[in-house]
C-alpha cells in the first residue's frame, strides 16, 4: 500500500456581500484637498498633453515661433513614421522589453524566496540580514556603478543583455515589501502542511504564492517600470547600438542629430506607451498591491 499524497488545497472563504459604504458628505477640508489634488493633476498632465500634440505637428511648425498649441496645418503622423522607419527604435524597444521582462521575472523570484525565508525561518544572523537589507535601501545606486562595471568587465558581460540584467535583479526594497506581506499571512495555514510532511518549498508554491498574487503583481509592475525607464546603467554597460535600450538609444539620437521637436516628442510618446498600457490594464492591481503591503502601518 502506498501512502496517499497530502493535498495542499487552500479553501477560499465563501463570498459575502459587504454593505455599501455610506457616501461621505463634503466638508471644507475635503473640498480644499480635492481642489489641491486637481490642480496638481492638471499641472502634471499639461506637459504630457503638450508632448502628445507636438508629436503630431510638422517639424517646421513644431519649432516655429510663436508657439501654437494645436497644429495649424492639421495633425500628421510624419514624426512617428520617421521615427519608426529611419531609426533603430523598434530594435531598442525590443531590447527594453526583453531585458525588462527578464529583470522582472528574476527579481520577483529572488525577492519572493528571500522574503519568505526571512519571514518564516528562524536562523542565526536573520536580524543582521534584515538590518543589512534595510541599510542597503538607503545607499544610492550610483555608488555601486564603478564596482558593478568592473565586475561585468571581469565576467565579459559588457555589451551583452546579461550585463544589463544581472546588476538589476537584486532589489532590497522588494525583498522587504514581500517579507512584510508574508508576515501577515497566518502561520496556521501552513501548520497542517508541515504536519503532513510537506517541504517549505512545496508550502511556498502551493499555499503562500496563491495568497500573494496581489502583492506579487504590484511588485512585478514596479520592477518592470523601473527596468524600462532605467537609463544610467544601460548607458554605461552598452556601447553596441544594436543592444541599446530605448531610453539610451533615444538619447543617442538626440545627441547625434540635435533637437527635432516633433520627432523627439514622438520618440518620447512611443517610449512611454508600454508603461501607459501597463498602468491602464493593471491600475487596480497596483492599488490593491500597495494597500495590502501593510507597510504604512508598520
């Protein structure tokens, strides 16, 4: 007879209908806060709208004085067509997408495993490791550029994708965020599995990860956005134009050909488009992940 393999299914609580929260009455303080937030939102939105409108202007009109908000001769896609056909933007976009996805996957995996180990396991030096993680968050990344570049040079990873990816996969803030979230998961959910002989890795995969989808999604989105926008490290470690990421390649074009307002704005909008799409599709995931971290109350 063979022993039955224990199952680690997590039974979700029955859905309950929550009472609708009463609508709050407007007060002078809330009205003032709303007005201030509205002004800040409009202030942030003005440059974005300006860049979008400029990208649809002819180049001569984009640089003409006096400045006009809307194109007088009508909207045109010349700047976008020129950007996509006469430059390496598609190649740079692929490089950014590939490196950002790889950085996101590896960072989330490492951070989740490290955060779970620090949250659930008790071993000698645990508090010292947590203190080092917190201390490393306060160290500016620019200080590590020289030793990281020397390390990549010694490993022959300069001008390679892995030269971009590897130095960015260790993210102390994400380890700390996931550790604090795992601290809030009741340990009783894991006790039965431990008594049945399940390993820590099995418990982590079958119980902890399904309960951590909101925070894992939020962390993945934050890491992806940071990796996509990163300019300094790819600029230092990559010299081959075919391996440049989008922020680095766009800066190279601006430096080589000077300022072409419509085309530069079109390039900026194309670079921001993936991030806008990510936010539009995953904004609820981002907000839910932030609200479930529990950091604000610690």
